[in-house]
C-alpha cells in the first residue's frame, strides 16, 4: 500500500521528522509492506455492492498488527481516575493511577471512578492508530484518545492511519475516510484538538 495523502496538525509531521525520523521510516515501511490485493476477502451483502469483493477491515487490521509488532511497536494502556473538578484534574493528570485515586480522595472525591484508554501501537512516545472502522471510532481517536494520552504524558504525537475516499469506495458502507476526517479536524480551528497529530491517507 502507499501513503496517498497526509495532514500535519500542530506540526505533527515536522516533530516526527526532526525527533523520530527512524520511526517515521518504520511507519512508511509498514504501510508499504501491506499487500492490499490479498485483503479483498470480504464478499459484500449490501444491495449496491452485492457479490463484490471488498477490503476486509478485520484482515487489514491483522496485517497491520503483524507488521507493527514485528518492529517492536507495543500496546499501551493509560489508567486514570475521573474527576469533574477542573483544578483537581489539572493537578492529578500526570500522576500514576494509584496516586491519582489517593489524591482525589484526600481532596474530597468520595468514590473516584476508574477508567482507562488503550492504544495498539506505541514506541518512544509515538502512538499509531490504524482505523478501518466507523466514523465514531476515528472521532474518538482524534478528539479524545490521542489527547488523553498526550495530556497524561504517555505520548508526544498521535498518528492516525485511514483509508482515502478512493479506498473506502472498495469497503463496506460507513467506514471513515481520510478526506472526511481531516475536514472535521480543520473545521475545528488550528489549535483543536490541542495535540500534535499526523493523519495519513492510504490506498492500494
């Protein structure tokens, strides 16, 4: 596969080139190693595409997982406790989860709620999400997950890999695509979300 489009938010690509160019090369190698012709394995049941062979999100995700794991990218989990007190949140966000809980209880939160977020591929504080799912999953990645990991000091940059509209046309309905998601980021303004991102649009 190839990178057909890319969008750098808050100098995401520039940061990657300057500080982690070897990881950027690895991401490009992973994408180039995926043979899309072998992943047209889903037979459509949809009315307009019935009988057509489409790209399988499951098989695509498995292919990317194998390629990233081979290069020692690993899953990262960020555990935290929820508070709606902004001042307490700002003071506790960088603490380990256990310290967060104790801190919140000491400052009046009777039963802090435990939660977590998970990113599949992280290496040297660079997080990569590969998304062939519905629109809501990508919005969550871009506006919640990457930002949460960033504000928690777990990552310095989030990379989102999405199919272009051209590739999405060869997938089931409802799959998010690069052009639409970059538009959603751009219309929020230059500083939202407040985390450096690199969004890559891929296709065969």
